[in-house]
């Protein structure tokens, strides 16, 4: 079983890169079929990142990509989605069975690959939740998502930015496209994750935490598909609007 662990990085947000790579080394020690690919569109960062891989004796590659976007586009989501798409193409071209999409500002349970593979039985996509800055806010984006090869061959990572400035990030578009092709998606809190917001500040999540019924409804594949479809129609991220409404209600947990 070959699993590609893929991430994008820019220098500005590489504030725990050493911790992240130490964590990746532990993950590779736990799962021999894992390989790491780091994608960047900063050419001057390429040599330094390759040196980091050598420093931690990691199996993997650093790849450089170009970010292409419309003239009116300003959001950095284009860079992230282009990097994830470069990683997806690498996974398909090199015959990996799975892609585990991660972020360099997170530290993961070292047995994450085995755990998500177990959860993936009868499912095409497994997403494990993580804590965001806002209290009780649990995200289910591409920061911890295991995708099988069948889906990798059908979809491309992409974002959408409207001329009014509103943006649908690649996590939203991925769930929308995955639902359209009939992917079986499972979401939950399966592994421990530490999400860093700077070099020292982080929030942790563990599998012992439970997801409430309303949250399960909002993050369900059908509801996510419908929210993105509405967002495209009205050229506005409806899920963000819904999230603000949820936060206005005391004691109700929000979702990303």
C-alpha cells in the first residue's frame, strides 16, 4: 500500500516546519509505505525545503508549481489549490493508492495513516476534524483528508473567486465535486491533531470529542453540496454566512 502525504507551503506560514517534519518522520516510521511531497510556488524556497527533507531523512520530494489565476483574482486560495492540484497529479502519475492531504501548521497522531485506512473501508474519502481559532469551531477541510486513487483520477483541486471578491476555497469545491461523482465520504474525529496559529499557539482535538447532531447535519455531504451550489448561484460563500448565524446562538458549535 502506497500513501502519498501531500502538502503545500510558503515561507510566511512555515512557522512550525521543523515540528511538522519531525512529525512526518514519525509517521513514516509507523507506516513504511508513506512518502511526503511538499509543493511550493516560491522558487527561492525550493532548495531550502529539499535540505529540510535531507535533514530529517524523509522519503519524499519537493515540487515547484506555478499559480495561474484570472486577472481579477486576488485571494491566496489560488496558490493553495494549485499546489494541492500539483500534489494530486504527482500521486496519480506515481501510482499511489491514496493521497493524505495535510497542512504544515498541524501536527498529527503518528498512527494517522493506519487509523484513516481502517476508517476508509467502504468509503472513498475520509476527513478527520481539527480545531480552529474560534471556540468550538471544528473544520473538515483538506487539512486532514484521505482520498483513494479512484477519486484522485476523477477530480481536480480548484477554488473559485468571483469578481465581487467572494471566494470558495478548494475544500468547498472538492466536497462539491466529490459529491457530483458519487464519492462515498465519511467525516468524524478519528485522530489527535494539534493546529498551530503561530510558533507557540495551538488548539488540540482528540477522538474523544463528540460531534453534535446539528453539526453532523451541516457537514453531511448532501448539505455541503447544496451549500456550495447555492454559493455558486449567489456568488457568495453561504456556508460562512451560516457559520456566523450559528455563532450568534450561545452554546451552539460552529463548523468550517
